[in-house]
C-alpha cells in the first residue's frame, strides 16, 4: 500500500478528471504511475544500452563513419534504399 500526499492544485486536477471520466482517483493515480514507470524504465534501458555501446566503442574503436551513415539515411524512401551500414 502506498500513500501519496498531493498539493492542492494536483488534488483538484485529479478530482476534476475523476469526475469527468467517471473513474476513481485511485484508478487514475494507478494508471498515471504505471505510465510513468514504463517511461522511466524505458529510458533506463536506453541509457544502459547507450553506455554499453560506448564501452564497446572505447574497447574496439569500431564504428560506422559519418559518410556511410549519411548515404544510408539519404537513401531512405527512395527506390535505391541501401541496407544499414555495418561497422
């Protein structure tokens, strides 16, 4: 069980939304927390992946150069779309 203290403005907004949607404040708060936690977990996974890729680059020095990447991106949506460059 979790108790959360809301400031007056947020409490009023929650009350208005609960009335308009005919949902309980608890339901709305649970939905909001679930969405927030999903978003934050996604950001955390992305950060971990970025750090992993950075560490791999520091160890190997392998990368795709800017020219190859630009050519690939510019081919998107054309009849000569190129495959993703490989390091």
